[in-house]
């Protein structure tokens, strides 16, 4: 009951401060609404690209309430205003972070479906269908998200957009390496009169081999990436362990110019080491 009362007091105080600011400093509230509107517009565009329908009012509500909820929760747990403010800042970027994760997962799922989709199109072309008819077969047989994206190509074609332009728009939306390879190959084949059946068959083989190579490289570099993570976290774990037993252990370093300089150099070298390990453990294909 006490926690509920404290949460109510915190929310009441926040709303009161907001209303006072709205009356006394309208320029700040206008700036707040303008910033929120920009964030909502960006989120709305991203969700539309993923075929997710969310009302603009709901998005605005999420972007407004999430910092408040996070700030109130942190205040109730830790009873410290700076932590509540930091939690509110984290809550303000959380919706955009979640949408970005959704977008990346959708792109990865599309990339995994692409090989099967190319095989479907290749089989349809071998059966004597045109490219548009083959895309219709793909839309009917494949699940989302690949059926959604290629279904949009069909709808754009019906309203007068050319197939080449629709494919370019698809490439601009997703920005995937495998998809770019497919679209460029199809556009070149259509301009030069190449055999699309062979093009799609070879594309499926190439993309499948490319993904296998990337998975093998990711497996072989796993040890290096784990070492980088461990070495990056080890100094912070060591400092936490020492401070747990002796809080004054680093006072001599913090109280002198040489000590602070050495700590700064150590932090800089740690940062450089993290970057170098990451560079060495990433191999681009």
C-alpha cells in the first residue's frame, strides 16, 4: 500500500510540474511535443515498412508514458532522483530500440527465406510462367515477411509502377546484400535478354553458399569474440571485486595527478584494445 501511495505521489508531482511548465514556459512544452512528434513519425514510418499497423495516438502515448513509468519505477526502487532521471532517459529511447530490434529480426528472417523464394520463382519460370506470375506464386506459397514484400511489388505494378522500379524500391527498403545481388542480376538480365530461369537458379546457389561461408566464419571467430568480451569486462569486474572488500583501495590513485593520469591511460588503452580485438575478430565476406 505504501509503494502504491509513493508511486501516486510521484506521478502527481510529475503531472503538476508538467502543467506548471506548460503554463509558465510554453516554448519548452512546444519543443517537447515537436520532439515527440518527430520520434513518432520516424517510428510510424519504420512500422509501416514492416507492415505493422499502430495508430499515431498510441505511438505518441508509448513515447510519452515509457520514460515516466521507468522513472517512477527507478525512484520507487532506489529512492534516488538521479537514478530516476537516468531511467527516464533510458525509457525515452526504449521504444525506438525495440522497433530497431524488430526491424533487424525481420530483415534476418527475410534473408533466410530468400533462397527458398528464389527456388520457387525459378521453378515457376521453368513451368512457363512470366516473372510477375512467378512472383504471385511466391506470394501465395511463402510466409511473411517475404510474401509481404513481394506482394507489395505486385500491388505497385497494378497501380502503374514498373517491375524494375518496384524491385529498386524493395532494395532501398531492406538494404540487404543478398537482396541487392538478386535485384541487380535480375535487372541486368532483363536489359540484356538473359535467361531468368538460369539467373534465379544460380542466384539461389550463390546466396546459399555465401550464407554457409558466413556461418563458418562466424563459428571460427567465436573464440576471438568471446575473448574480446571477457577481456573487456574483466577490468570492471576486478574494480567491483576490489571495491567490495576495500572501498579506499583506489584513493591513492584518485588523489594524485600521476594516479589520475595512469587511470586515464589505462582506460584509453582498454578502449583501444576493445576496438582492435573487435576489428581482428570480424571478417567481411
